[in-house]
C-alpha cells in the first residue's frame, strides 16, 4: 500500500468538528492518503462543495463590493445573503458528509 491515512486524521477531524465543522470534512479527506482520490470522485462530495461555494459567493461579493465602494451602502446588512450563506454552507456540509461516509463505508466493505 502506497500512502496510508495519517494517524492524525481522527484527532484533527474531531477538533475541527467541534470548532469549524465544514473544515472537518475537508481535513478528513486531505489526510486520507491514497483514499483521497476516491473521496473526491464522489458526486455527493463534489455537489456539497459546489452548494457551499455558490451559497457563499453572493455574501462575499457584497462584502468586497462594499469595501471597494462599489456597493450603494458602505455598511451593508445583507440579511438575505447571510441566510443564503448559512443554509448553503450547512446543506453543502451535510451533503459532503454523506458523501464521505458513503465512500468510506463502500471502501471498507469492498
């Protein structure tokens, strides 16, 4: 076997799950050694990442535009974009977590 999963994979993932849960999924995949490619091939993982990024872009755009003076309000309160961000990242994280668990169970059984 080429590159086994890191021994730090579980502790780092648990620590990030407590503090920054979306990053816990990414840490698990990145510290998986040769299994990393298998995780990234899962459509659930890719879909979760796309949903999280798309949900984040409008809020990021408003923040950057306001900072550069391109937004009409210098101190915006984009509650709709903030809610889109929260729900998009939450939904994307859950979908990616399902993909990681599904792929892990398939790799373990197969």
